[in-house]
C-alpha cells in the first residue's frame, strides 16, 4: 500500500510542477504583453508619427519641385504694356494656375500614398525606451496605413516695393492631413 501511495503522490507532484510551469509561462507571456502595450506601442506611435510627418513634408516638397520643373515654361502672369512699354496691367492666368495647383495636389497625394505602401523602418533599440539604445539594432519594418488628403490654395499678394513699385507674389499654400493606422 505504501508503494501505491507513492505513485499517486508522484503523479500529483508532477501535475503540480506542470501546473506551476504553465502558470509561470503564462505570467511571463502576460508580462511581455503588458510591457509591449504600455512601453513599446506608445514608442511605435510616437516614432511613426514623427517619421510620417517628415516623409510627408518631403513628399509634398518633392511634388512641388517636380511639377514646377515640368511646367517651367508656362507663364502664369500676363503683363499688358502700353505703346511706351509701360506696364498697364498684370493679370493672372487663372486656368494655368489652377492646372498647376491640381497637378501638385495629385502628385503630392501619389507620393504620400507611396510612403504608406513602403512602410517605415524603426530601429529595435528605439523601441526599448532606453535612450542609450536609440537608433541601434536591426530595423523593424512597420506597415502604416495612411489616410489623408491634400488641398492647395492659391494666394495672390501685392506689397509695396519702393517708390512707384509694387511687388506681386503668388503663393500656393499646400495643406493636408495624414492619419496613421
């Protein structure tokens, strides 16, 4: 009888050890999940927002340069002169300026969408939250889903440039909103 009691105790002991081991593994997994949720996710969000903001600014600037380079021969202002070659009026070519703004908007939107399909790379050390490891380690490619829009607005401004001189400036304000998921 003593022998049978030892076998039952061994089985119970093995079950207890298995249960304790499974409990420890579950606790470690839960701790890792909590650490990721509380430390790594905010770091990913912060870093990706900053990177996306910088990449979006670069994309819009690149779109403006590309479109302006393609349309460098287009005249956006029409200057009318009298018979003595004095300027009598300056008129905007609204159609050309509107076409320019539309091309910039489309190009910028395409470049921004391309950023989302490529994703962004974040060094693993940056996710640790330890300043010493920032920028170190292998890159983790994070896919981002960009949702946003780009709008352009044309602004014409006249200002004094001296005696009997007027400076005319034409601005294209580009604004957009980008949300990262």
